[in-house]
């Protein structure tokens, strides 16, 4: 195998899994949607590329740092045992260096684009790595609230970059992500309850029981839908996209109520998958509405 082939193989098998490409891609999409929601000139490619590049690096960096910190519990949980960090394919020091480099590059690039934008990107990374992962994840199931705050920072940062300030629509878009995250993560924690129990990570199901967790999912889904609806209506989204978003929202709420009143493993897994599709669809509609 040539040096180039070896490098490509290492990138695909060892380093690419560290950034959780699907999760990073979804968060990156929210950032782009936040920027486009400000009705910025769509051909301002320099700013748009800077936004995408800096967010990709910062989000990837925080994800790598989280994997570095969680490598001990990842080695215990069945679904994460094959990650490069927990399987021993990459040393802890190498993972830490990579995470720090990506994070510094991402936040530094963001700060050179715009000070407010860079500050919000930094807060997102700080809340994700320090507050959520290092401080709260192993102590309380309420850590997901702060994880939600970090997940909401890309869309808030994108809109702030487009406007030059933070407005209530940006806050509403961020709130829609904050309320959406429990729908996504709580269904996940129910599906892998035994993994979290083995790793001694507190979750809503283990702390409050399944009925309360399902009720929380239903309430968070409603709040996410209301926040998203208020935001997209206020930015003047075309009626065609609004109607399509209403259909997506109806599907989310139907599954959320189904898991509350007619729970099953199938419904739980369906809501887990659909929640990501709902958020991705909403973000794409915001972008397409501007184009």
C-alpha cells in the first residue's frame, strides 16, 4: 500500500469516525440555515464558505474532544466499543491534540470573520465539551439541557453573522433546536438503556422512569414545533414551504404522542430517526426559501 493509500485508509477508518459526520453535518446545516434566514445576499460566497468552514472545524473539534473525554465509558457500552478511541486505534494524546487543533482553528477562524459570531461559536464548543461532557454528563440526566444549548449555537451563530446582532427570531430558532434535542436524545437513551446503565451514566429513563420520559418527549416536541413555526413564519417563509413544514411537524407530533400513549420499540426507533429528518427538512426549507 502506497503512502497516499495508507493516509486515505487512516483518514476513513480512524479519523473520520471521530467527528460523527452525520451529526456534524446536521449541525452545520442549521448554521447555514441560520445565516440564510437573515436574507443575506446568497452570492456572498466568501462569508458563506467561511461560515461553513469554521463551523465544520469547531463542531468537529468539540466532537473529537468529547470522544477523548468519554473513551473510558465508550469502551464499556456496546454501541460505542468499536470507536477508534475506545478500541485503542488512536492514542488518547493523539485524539486530544487533534480535537484541540480543530477547535482552535474553528473558533479562531470564526473570530476573524466576526467577533459576535466567533463568541457564539466559542460558547457552543465550551458548553458541549466543558459543561455538558466534562461536568454534567456523568452526574445528572439534566445534562441534556446544556447539550441542547450547545447544539443550538450553530443556528444562532449563523443568524447573528447574517444580521450582525442577536434578535428574537434567532433565539426562537435556537430554542427550536434546544427543544428538539430531547426528542432525539431521550428516544436514544431508551433504546440503549442497558448501555448507559453499564457505564453508570444517568439518563431520564433511569432517573424518572419511562412514562415521565415519554411525556417529556411529547412536551419537548410540541415546544420545538411552536418555536420553529413562530420563527419561520416571522422570516416570511413562502406558503408552499410552510405547508410542507406543517406536514413534517404533524408527523413529528403524531410519533411523539404515539410514544406517549401507545409506546413500542418500533415507535421509539421511528421517532428517533424521524426527529433528525424533521430538523434537516426544516433547515433545508429555510435555505431553499431564500434561494
